[in-house]
């Protein structure tokens, strides 16, 4: 009988410690910074290109505009990510909360289990672009808050994912061959312009 009593006390203590993690650390903050050997205009264009998201966001499946005008404050998107083998797709609603071309974009992601805010800033110096992310994730409810706090404290899960994605973005930008800003084509002297 004493063993059962001690076992119950141990289980209760572990549950309380687990919940305490969420109480003491209700959100997880992290970020990463890279420098790419490309202009800020090209870096911005690649980062904003929805056709390239799958090349640098781990598990990315799709993004669909569901409200507002694309690329403007308040516009909302449904984002679907595959979290890994054997797991169901993860859906989030992404909202642009602030955007200034060639400077920054701030996003809010809302899902059943978390709220996630991320700001990506860019600056250029000597033809190179520095890209910096600042992210914060908050679990919905004590259990998710505690789980996220423990995941970050013991494994650095969120930071690792951020580093992996942003380092992949660096490779995509530096390997880019898409001309996002082609020079206008001027008609030749003897050519008759179309009507």
C-alpha cells in the first residue's frame, strides 16, 4: 500500500512540475540571423515568392489566400504543413500584421494548439543582405504551454527549426536565377508598335 501511495505522490509531483513549466514560461522566444550575398530587392522577392516556400520551409505543403488582398496588412492565408511521417497535416491561419517592402514582414499564425508571431527584417550593406527573424510561440492552454516550454528547454526544438528554415532560405536566395525585376523591353527603331 505504501508503494502505491508513493507512486501516486510521484505522479502528482511530475504533473505539477510539468504544469509549472507552462506557468513560468508561457511563451517561447527565439530567432536567427543570416547574411546572403544578394541584394535586398532580390532577397525580399525570393522570400516572398510562394512558389519557393517549399524549398526552404520544412514540411511546407500549401498556402491559399482566404481573405483580403495578397501581400497587404490584414490579408489572411490558410497554410498547410506536413509535420512528419505518420502525423496529420497541420493547418494554420496566417495574417500579415505589418509589411514594408524591402524592410520587414510581420506575421501571426493561429492554430488549434498555438499562436505564433514572427517578424522577418532585412537590411543591406555593400550589396549583401542581412535577414533576421524574431519569433514567439504561445501554446493554447496550460498543457500546450508546458509542452512547448519543455520542448524548447530540453531540445531547443523551435530554435532548431528556425535555424534550419532560415539557413535553407539563405541557400535558396543565393542559388536564385529568377529575374524578379526584368528591364523593360524597348521597341526597335523600325519596329511598329502594336495597337
